C-alpha cells in the first residue's frame, strides 16, 4: 500500500509512544478470560464455570544476560509445583536471555484480582538461575525487572505463524473476534468502537523499519480483522521465540498524542506451518511399513499422513516391529510419513526430528482444574523445549470449562467431543449431544488457545463406540454424514491439525464401507486445502440469516492467497 509521509510519521509517533513506556520498564501485555460454553446446553456435572482470572501474555525486555530462574508476578512467587494456586502455570521463553532482547512470558491464574486488569500496573521480575555451586544464601541477579500493563480488552492477536520458508511472519489481528457467535461464549463483550492500527512490531522491529507493506492504518470495527505479512531480517528457526506488539488508536478519541492509545501483544514459539492429518491407531493392527504394509497402505489411501506412536507402537502386541525411536529416526523419514510421539519414546534416543510432527505429554489430561498433573505437564513441556526446541509439544482435553487453564501449558492444545454412535462424552449422560457439539467444543478450545495452535479431534472408528453391557450388545460406528460433520467441524473451528480417534481398520468391511469411503473423501479434501489452513485463521467474519435454530455452521478461513468457506448443515436427527 502507499502511505503519505504524514501518515507514516503519525504511525511511527504512536509506536514510539508505546515503546517509550516499555523503555521505562512498563511492558505491554494482553489478557483473555477463560471462554466456556453455556451450561444449559452443555452441562458438565459438578464442574464450575471458570469466571475468575485468565491468561496473560507479556513481552518484556531483558536487562541482563543469563539463564532464567524464578519468576515473581505482582510480588508473588510464580514457579509453583504443588499445593499453592496463586498461579496455575508460567512459561518464559527463551530461557537463555541476552541483554536487550525481547522475552515472552505467559501465565494463567484464577485469582479474582486478575478479573479486570485493564489499566492496572503489576510488577514482573525474572531472576537468574542460581548456579548449583552457589551458596543458598546468595541472591540471584535480576534479568527482567519492571511492570506490565494491559491497555486493551477487545483487540486480539489471534494467530501468528511464519511463511513456509520461515522468512516472514503472518499476524492476524481482530477486534472482538471472540464475540463472532454472539451469546455462545462467556467473556468480554465488544465496546462497539472501531480501532485504527497505528503500529506493528514483530520481534522488536516495526513494520516501517522492516518495509513489509503491511496495512498499518487499517481501521478495524467490531467483528473485523486484518492479516499482516511482515518480512524478517533473517529466516526464523524452529522453536525460536516470536513477539508481536500492535498499537491502536480508538476512533474518535482525538487523534495524535491526545488520542486513546491501546496495545495488544502476542508471543510464542515459531514452527513451520504443517497441517497434519493424524490417526491414533489400534496398536494390535500395527499400521507401519515393514511391520504391516497392508494396514499402513490402507491408512495412507484414506488420506492419513501422520501416525501417533509410543515406544511399543510397533514392537508390542505381537507386532514384532521396531521400537518407537526407530519409527521416528528411520521408518518415518524413509517412507515419508510423520509421527506424533508420546513420552514413552525416549528423547535421548531421537536422532532426527525430520518427521517428528510433535510430542504429546497427555490426552484428556484435564480431569481437574487445579491438579498437580497441570504442573507436571508444564514441567515436562519446559524440559522438551530445552532438549528439542524445534518440536512442538501437545496436550489434549475433553472438558470445555477446563480448556482455558490448560491452553498455554503446551505449544498446542487439543480437544475431543464426539457426537456419533455410543461414544462417551462429558455432558449429561443419557442425552445425545447436539450435532454441532463438536464444533462448539473445538471452537472454544481454539479461542482459549489463541494465538498458539490447536490440533482438534474428529471421531473415527473404535471398538469403544460399540455397546456391550449386560444384555445389550450394539455394534455402531459413525456413518458417512457423521464423519464428515465432525471432521469439518474441526476445520471450521480453526484446527491446525486434524486428529482422528481411532484408526481401527477391523471395521473396514461391507457394513461400514460407506463410512470408510467418506473418511477418505473428507481427508483428501482437507489435505488439498491444508496449506491454506495451516497458514490461515478462522476469522468469524461472515453473515448468515434465516437460521433461527443455529443449525448451520459457517466459517471463513483467511490466508494470503485464499479464503476458505466452510458450511456445515447440522439439521439432522440421530438414528
């Protein structure tokens, strides 16, 4: 775009104002409350709504070099491991600081004092890690010391991802995106005001200095968003930190230095875009090349490109194949498929991450809100970041009211909510979940996880869907329509990876042949648009009418080169 000198000077002025505050050790921050679904529609027994606190992102500047140690937020020790719950978890990245560099700090707390942080200032300090040889009485140096402030509660940086060549960053900014489906999510409502984007800095460099041509000056009204593509000075490395700071002026607030200026920030770890179509296999079917070529080839024919593995994935259950690390190091690169490994695969034995799409530290781990398992996942994640920084870490879930606290513990958050056959679900027993239930649970997960990625589940084939109880014996797997609704619900919710549970091939027979055929159709359809899905973001920017019962799901996913429209008619009745 072309901008006059006055406009450029104005943008730079506002950006300078924001960074002047940072130089005075008041760091910009963003906050989101936990988003959850209405209990009347999705009743989760004995689970309270998460009405207090939320998640913060802080972009700080290191004032000294060293290895990060203890973190203090508002004067309170934040690196808690058990017992106390002033903070649920905290992450700092990178862990090795260099003076003058930007650092991403993220934490979650359900303390009521964080309910309305806008306009308030809180202290933040990160101390150096004390050397093991240092006496316990010595006081570690302070690597970060200052304050942070949230200045906007409606402007959001919803997704940040590099281009495939890692040479530029794509930044999605929205005004009140969380309210795109009015009334379905609890949280901050739009204030009805438009904002002008007056400055944008990525990894500490403003877009004007970088010469990106991003649309600084764009005006975003409620429900609107913008995509910025910002070239980097050098290609990003996998696992490296990214930081984004955007400044806005509230339209009609006066303009210039007298205008109302707001700041939104985002941070995280950088990964090459990679939309996976993964299956959790039945271990006894051994779907790996050289182990069971028939089952492996069938999964590939069905559009699967990634397989979840553990140490015994191919060696246990009579498969006679190699252990998990051999699949990671040898089979996957040789046969051109990807794997998501659980923690039973020893990291010390992984010699290449070429085909390692991610490491999972748990699935449906969100059994409680305050649980020591939350802290152990945080610790495990930090450890993996240090050992294999280029590999993203994943954790799954199944409770929408716990999604907010778990989102951010890892790089990627997952969710499952199955609507077909006799699959178990977290909502009221004996009542079939609504056809749009998958989308609602998955979208809530995506909202809580922004700006990081979500890998989201779709129901597939499992013996667990059959019923064998007392004198009741029912064999039931998802039909073709159910499969397509659930898979596309994940895409519409903003998934950056589609996870199928489960990949049982024993059901691939005449009775369920149409279901397997649809599994293949929808997987190949999604694979065809995967590059746009991995680089794009679900915008919520659509209008529909005549749908008083809200049975039609509509979503637009925007990337640089395309806008993907997803439409799902859930006006069906269960057999």
